[in-house]
C-alpha cells in the first residue's frame, strides 16, 4: 500500500473518530459523556487528537517523503500521551493540572512538532 492510501485511511479514521467523539459529547441524550466525570478525558482526548491527526493528514497528502519519519514520531508520542493522560489526576492536584489541561497541551504539542517534522523533511528534500 502506498503512502497516499495510508494517509487517506488515517484521514478517514480521524474524521470518523472526530464525528463520534463530538457527536457523543453534543448528543441530546440524558447522559452527557463529556461533562466532568469518568469519560470526559477519553472524549476530550479523542476529539482533540482527531482534529490534529486530520489536519496533519491533509498536510501529509501534499508532502511526499515525510510520512515514515512522522509515523515513527506519532506512534511513540501517542503511547506517551495516553500514559500521561491516564496518570494525571481528575481534580488538578496541587498545581491545578488536570486531564483536560494535559490533553489540550499534548494535542497542541503534537500538532506543532508534527508540522515541524513534515516541513523539515520537505525542506531537506527540496534542497537535495
């Protein structure tokens, strides 16, 4: 499977995940999964990372050689992110850092570093 098919599959998965997480959060059911509680961190994580993955997928469609190095970064980063979000307290603790805050920062850092890797690989290839 070539890299464009992999990226399109990744884009499709991020769109489906985004629709699922936002749809669940904004549903009119009696139980609100995104209200503070046990499921809030899961749906926030899915929603924010699906936005980041979708945007990065679109950028990767237009850059040819950056996918493999970005994929290695993304796998390692997601494992570390899941661990960090799971060990963070729901209440914020002494410093006021809770799961939602950690999730927002991790998604933002993921997006910025991903763009850096992709653009760095693109510049390196264009100079060759």
